[in-house]
């Protein structure tokens, strides 16, 4: 357990807490099969932050076994984090100079291959998660080798603090940055039998950034020589940058489907207002455009009224009429204990509204990192997931669209 938890998850707690060159229009509700009562998404994120579950094959196998025994049906292992891939990558070798995270527990292994093979053997779906998106540590090899790829604030500063950590952001508007990220994604889709690829808010950009020389020149070119607004929250400036990221999401969706039409595109963002205002990630628009096939909204809230109000948001209800929408629930952090009673109550509220399911952040806090005994925590999940359930996916809906 080598690294402290990211400040991002604390921010999520306290903040208003894409065959295949064609573009598919969004289907009507009647064209997509509705979720069977016998299906429910039961997932968990596997990260390398405050957790060593990915650093040893036997430990990974044991974790997947226990999740299967407790009737979970999908896992989301991180594959892009801290400026490294967690799988042997030719793309990373070419760009970063190293094909794999230097963590000793990953050396001599292909963690993603293991996760896919072990997970599938147990009947679990496996969707790799690009956890860091366009973000990287300020002192990472990626940032050092490609300084021209980094974006900045209006005053030229690049560092974004996450607790004690200094982060920088790759410029998502640069073609070379876009190609790098796209190459990583396609590399996985082509080389591994994954069930999907997942992105989150980090596939956007902090709203205070985007004032680097490349982006300013692009904005001026498209706006009759006008400079970007000084206020990073200027509505037109927010929209211009968010539209650029949306256009890139179209390209990503198309590339994934060209590589494997059965690979789901999953997005696990914060609530829309936070994602758009703070990360320029307009997932509501992505969903309306047909670019998301699985949506898991991170609602990491302690206050049940606030939690429920997020479940009832209009954009959430709209998304549920088109695709499976699940809810991300916090099961704890390294320094934050979440009692099983709160977890169970939130799951009950999600089920009462007939969402597609739930996913928990993060594996270690399900029962290993908790103030409650392991047996008691596992019994709590066993009572919630007392019988196996099928994973509710949209592949049949996608195939139906192709026949239209």
C-alpha cells in the first residue's frame, strides 16, 4: 500500500459532492431492451492507491474469488495511473520510455491479462479503468519527456494540488496528446478480451486550465482573433473547451467500436454540475449523443437527503431512459470509515428507484480497511447480494442499432 489516497475523492465528497466511421443517433427507449428484474450491476473499483490487490496474482485471485462468492459480477481495475500503465504497453514504451509502472509487484507480470482471465473464469465482467485520464504527477517521466504536452492556467502555472500531491494535466486539445491516449485505449481493446473501457472526470480538464499557447492560438483561430476570457468560468469559454472534449469522445467511441464492436464504453463521473463546471466533462451531452453505454454516477455523499436528491436529478432520469445507469457508492477511504449501515441504506435507496445497480469505491474498504470486523462487513454484502444476478449491459441494444 504505497501511495496515499487521491484528493479527488475527498473533493467528490464535499463538492456539490462513442463499422465504424458513422455516428449512431440515440435510440428511443423502445429500441433498447429494458433491464430484467433478474439483472443488477454489482461492481467494485480496484485501484493501486492505498491497495496492493493488483500487485500479486494470488492476492488478485483471492480477491476475485471472494467477490464472486459474495455475488458481485463486475470489477473495474485501474490500468492508467500515476503516469504509467499497469500492463505491458508498447505505446507507453514508445512515448514514456518504459512499458510498465515500476512498482515491483507488477514486474514480470501482465496484471490486466491475469485480471481478465481470472475474472472471466469466475463469471465476472472486467472493464479496465483509465483512472488518471489526462492527469499525471508533476514529477512523472511522462511530464518530463513531454513538457510541451502540458496545459496551464492564465498566469502560466501548471501545478494542480491534490492534497500533498502536485499534478499536471496533458492538454486534451492537442492532436499528439489525443493520439497518445487513443493509442493506449485501442491497444487494450485489441489485445485483451475486456468487456469495456471506463473513463471518468479525469478524461476532462480542470476548468482553470487551458490557457497554454497551443489552446490560446486555437481559440483565437476559431474566434476571429479574440483571446480566451480571463475568467475560467466564463460560460462561453467553458462551453468551447467542453465541446472540444465531447468531440474527442466521439473519436474515442468510434475507435473502440472499430477495434471491437462488443466493447462497452463506460463512464463513471461525478454528478453533472460538478463534472461540467470543474472538469469540463459534459457527460449529460455524451449520453444524449449515444457515446455512453454504461453510466455509473459517483454519488459519494454521507447525507442521505443529498444522496437521494442526486439520484432524482432530471439528467439522471433522462439517461436512465436510454442506458443502464448505476450509482457509485463510497465504501470508505484510507482515513474515512463508512459504516455498513450507511452503505446498505444507500443501496436500498438506489434499488427503490430501480437503477441498474451499484459499484463501490474501493475494494480495500469493502472489508479490509474498516472499523467493523471483516466477517461482519462481508456478511453485510452477502445480505445485500444474497443471490447471483446477471450483469445488465447494452450490447443487445447496440446490435439492434446496427441492424436499423
